[in-house]
């Protein structure tokens, strides 16, 4: 009895004809737009800062690009393939700021059919990062061009860029207050920070949330969280630096984006005694109001609102746009592992003192320190809190947040909370910390 034919026994020509017919049928029912989507640039933005300058090109479909550097003079060339030159791209030239540290001018032109060439004339040598980001939040597809200085001038960022350099060589030691006030040259040997005991210089890292591409929450009147919290952080910095035994580091001092991991790494590189992330968030209901303080949780969020807030803050890297490339195993553990219980307990103490002061200028959203899994609070050896100064989504609180008077009151309240914490919990000498 002959066996039934198997697929492999079928006539190859017949199989090919059937396949071709199916393909033709499939193509005939596809929408016209799905056959060939030509990207169109819908917005362009520039964010100049001392740390780096960012150029963002937003489009309605993914962009394909090629890049290369030229010298004499220094230029960065980026070829955008498969697009047409439009008004948005041409407007880039007018967005270059005269005080941009890295970009002299930027030109966009049609290089050849289907290719638009961006030529970025540079003021100095740079290390560029060019990458794409998928749609997130209110943004469509983005092509990001980051111009970092070839030689980093920020000592903390220089340390982060060079994993081979020990921190003591990359980060300048703070000057003793007595020496800073004297006009005479110091005759004593430099005092190492590690040798200072309880009365040593205390380092506080202030972290104004969001920045640059990531505006944070936006109030009903259009005010951005990133702008308000930077002003509060600058005021708090001035108050703390007026103290004889304190130095302050800002994770950002301008309108530019800093990835969450870099914020944590800067705090650890600065050997911070305290890390304070400052925010003015929004909630789904505009009537939500009041100030809150959050610490990291080992297990889970203490409320639904805390869990929701942590998720919105942890999405900052997706919104701000970061090229994730974590090679340092220690950093990976820092971002992913749970923080030590002792550090969380100290964070709760900080938060309690701050709530005591914030209650004097604003209603407290919660009378206790809430906890959730905030990525920016995951330094394992630094007491860290996230302060929600108020809800910018609330019309009345938005009005107060943009007031210089309220910003100063908020800074004074946070300053008093920090002072109360350190008065009750003097920082240990570094040599004692290391032996524990």
C-alpha cells in the first residue's frame, strides 16, 4: 500500500507558488501607512549645562542615524537617514545658547536624498553619546545627542567616569572652616576628613528631582516640578553652607537631567552623611495636598500612594532618557540590593525630625514617615529621605510653591530638621565607621 504524501514530497514549485500567492494576499490587505512609515521630526530641544549639553530630536517614528567626529576644527556629525528636512530641524540652529559650554553652533541641511546631516561645531573636545529612546509618557520616539566634556571638570563626575582612580585622588578634601576664614596661608599640615572626629565637616547631598528632558510633575498653571525643587534646594544649600561645619553637594545645579544611579553614586563618592531628594509631585486627584517624607522600605510600600509615588519617581530614567550601561558590579548591587536596616532606621529618624518642622508651615499629608522602594534612596550606607514639599497638582499649593517666600520657608523648615537630626545623631568619624 503506498504511503500518503508528506509535505517534503510536495512539488517545490507548487509550494513556492502557494507562498507567493499568500504574500500577495497579505500585502493587499495591509494599510497603506504600514508599508513604509517615513519618520517626521515633531520637536527639537536643547539643554545646555556645565555637566553636559543635550540635544533631543523627537519624531513620530524611530530614526536611523550614523555619527562621527571631525577635528581641526572639532565637529560632531550626525546623519539622519530616511527623513526630510523640515522646519523643526531647521530651528535647531536658533536654539544654541551663547553660553553653551560645548556647542558653538549647529547646522541642519539636506546632505543627499533621504539624508539630513546635522553638523555640530564644538567649543572644545567632547565624548559624545548618541542613542535612541522609545516612546514614554508624553514623548514620542527620541534621538538623543549628549555632548560630554572629554576632560571632566566636575571632580565627582570625573571620579565616576574613571573607576580606576581612587576617590581621595579625584575628590578635593574640604578646607577646615578656620582656614577658610583666614587670609593667612595655613601653616599646619592639611587635615584629612577621615581624621576629624564628631566635630568634623558634615557632608549633605541635596538632590533636586528631575531636570532637563524630565520636567517632573506639571501644575495646573503649567509650572514644572523640576524648576521649583531646584530653587528650594539652592536656598537650602545657602542655609547649610552658612554653618561652620557643613559642606553641601547638589546632584544638579541647572536644568539638565541626571540619571537616578548617578545621583546615588555622586552621594557615595562625596562620602555623604545625609542624602535628601527634594520633590513637589502630583497625584491623580487635584485636591490631594500636604507635605510628606519618605524613606526606603525593605519589604514594600506602606501605602498605595507611596507605592504609586515610588513608581513614578523610579520611571525618571525612562522619561529623562538615559543610556543604561551598568558595568560596575558594585554599582549594580547598590541599585538593586536592599539597604541595610541600620541605614533605614537613621533615615526614619531624619524624616521624623523633618516632619516636625514641615508641620509648622504646611499641612502634613501623612503624620508619619512613609516607606517605598525608591531607587534614588538605595545608597546602602547613607541615611536618605525623599521630601515631597507639596503637591504641585493642587492649584493652591502650586501657587505657594512658586512663591519665593514659601520656597524660603520650606528651605528653613528642612534646614531646621537637618540640624535637629545631627544634634541628636552626631556623625561618626570615618575611621570608626569603617571598623563596624
